[in-house]
């Protein structure tokens, strides 16, 4: 028996970051959106636990973490431990989400692994329990289960779905070299020693989403990690300027970067922006709509 689960990339429409807590994490007020760039994970019955990964042309295979610490295998082992059974199965991941790009590709794969193992092993784990396991594995993984558009609190793992009836058009430009999320947060601490304990509220962004107006949403996009990401990689700021000159309503660093995403006013606007960016020398330019579903079984 074999099943396949699809999980989507995420972007942060709002990422408010507070002063680092005593436990080393930063309090967040964030709004996630799942967009139509996906990884597909297949799981088949087997006597042991193995993983192979196939990557799209725009991803370097060597950039994908392998070995026993891969997040897919960790997710499988955690679920098996809680269920009192052995972790077995053959995973194959087909990756299209940029690696170390601020789009939660690893989190998407972990969420897909939890769903796949739960179904293949016939565990019938409750949604609440899956979300709790996801939060143990990583801050973005609960959202990768939920998908759509959602507000995240705590360190991002406390997820509340948002009623988002918009159809938003995005252009994503990944970088050839990833950017370490811990490094970006450390640089945020350097640049913002006076950061408030309570992060910037997502309420203005939620109001813009509810309006359904792309221009209003563009004005409300916010990312407190953009400044440290650009300070570490100045070319990201140059890319944002270029994409907006090519017609995008707004460009923003995705999460901790280095992927940059551009909100466009329509499908045609996204195509024009993507064409302009490609013509300026950016070899990988991806277009996608959002929001899309979280981790789910494919027929």
C-alpha cells in the first residue's frame, strides 16, 4: 500500500517579532498563508524506515538535509513513539519548495509525514494531537497541517485559521544560497536591542485581508525580519526594488528569507512581473496563488 500527501509552501503576510524570551524563542504575531508551491510525499509499506528525495531543477540536492535527523524521519519516529509502534515505511519526497528559503519547506514535509504515517498506520490520531506533535517538531509545522490563511501566536505554533476569501497572486524568487533562520534572528537581536516584549499586532493585516483589495493588502504587508535579512544579504533589497519596478504591488522577504515574494494585482500582473524578473537575469521565478490547502491526501 502507498499513499501520497501534498503540502504547500508558506509565506508570512505579517511577521511581528518581539524581544527574545528566556527560553531563547521570540514571541511572534504572524499571519501565514499557504501558496501553490508544493512538495509531494509518498509513503509505502516496508519493514524498515527509509527516505529518498527528488528535487526540482531549481533546488540543489546537496542542500536537502539527509540522514536520521531529516525532519521527515523525525516526524515518523515521534508519531510511532506516541502510538507505541515501530516507525516503518519507505518515504519519497518530491521537492519544489525552496530549501532554507523562508517558505517552510522542511515544515511542509514534516506535516505531510505526520498525515501519511497516521493514515498508512491506521492510527486515527485526532487533529488536536497531530497539531501538538507538530508543535514539538517545529514552530511552522502546525500551520503546514492547517494551511489556508491563519494567525500564529506564541513562537508561531499556536495557529488560528483566518477567514480569507481572497484569491491572491504571488511571484516568488528563491535565492541560490539559503539563509540560516537562527542567524537572521540573532541579527534581529543585534539591530533591535530595544524590541518590544509584545510583537507588532497583525490586526491591520487582517483588516486588509478582509477587504479583498490587493492594493490595501500590499500596503499592510509587514516583516520584522526583513531588515536583518537585507542587512545580511543586501541583494534582497535590490531584488525588491526591481520587482516593484516590474509591476508588483509590493515585494517582501518571505519569513527569514532569502526568498522574496511579490504581491501582484492579477494573474496577468503576476505574469508580467515574472517575465520582467526573468528578463533581468533571475533564473528561477515561480508564480503561485494563495491561499491553498494544508497537508492533504492526493487521490
